[in-house]
C-alpha cells in the first residue's frame, strides 16, 4: 500500500494519522521514515470508553480529553501523568496500554497550534467515508465490482471538487510553516 502511494507520486509525508490497526504503523513508517505517527485520539477515547465501567466512563473520558488542549509536550506529559495517577488503580491494564503508545498520542504537538484540533484524529477521512456510505446504502447492490469502483470514484471526485479550493481550519494560517517542513 505505501509503496503503491510512492509509485503514484507521493514523495514525502510529515504526519500519519491512524487508529490502532496492527501492522499499519511499521509499514507506513518504513516507506516514509521522516513521518510522525499520530494515533487518532477519538479512537483511543472510544477504546478507553469500552474498557471502563459505565459509572466511570464520563469522568475518565473528560480527564483524557484534557490532552486535546495541551499547549506543548511538557504540558501533555503532565496531563497524561495526572491521568495515569488518577486511574491506574482501577484500570491498570488500560493505563499500561496507553503508556506503551504515549509517543503516538502526542505527535500532533509537533505541529503548529492552529492545526492541532484537525490532526489529532481521523475525522476528516471518516466524514468522507460516511458520505460514501450514505450514497451507496440506497443502491443496495452493484452489478459488478467495476460499477462500484466507478460509483465511489465519482463520489470522491465530487467531494474533491466541492472542497478543492478550501483550506481546512487553521491550515491557511500556517501554510508557510508547513511548507518549510518539506525538503
């Protein structure tokens, strides 16, 4: 997959945002060794919510959400250490799991503050996926794989045309900074 992207012209990647799919991170970082890897904090929160008692869910998720507003890596480590201290007795396995991916939770902090709310999750891509799903659901079935590919291609082209000239929130402000990250 990553090699296919390189063959199609992708030269450099600064940030990879993904959920915890096994094998994805090493493959992408092998192909793009300069990239930082960010775990989708929304997926991490869903995972946390599914592994805690219902009575603790709101409190633990609110504590974890503090990470979204961290101003720098030092502040983020303090937030995480406070989080670990508050919840480790009740959920030691969960806390150990989070500690093992801590660097992947904080990669978004290496980028300008204006774009951090956009890059700590995969929400942009998931909104496109939901759009495609909404459009394919009424169809129920396609006569063959090629017709499905064509239909999805049209949806993606339509999405690109609609949003082509728009910068996502914050990106217009830091365009020069981001461009300076590339060779």
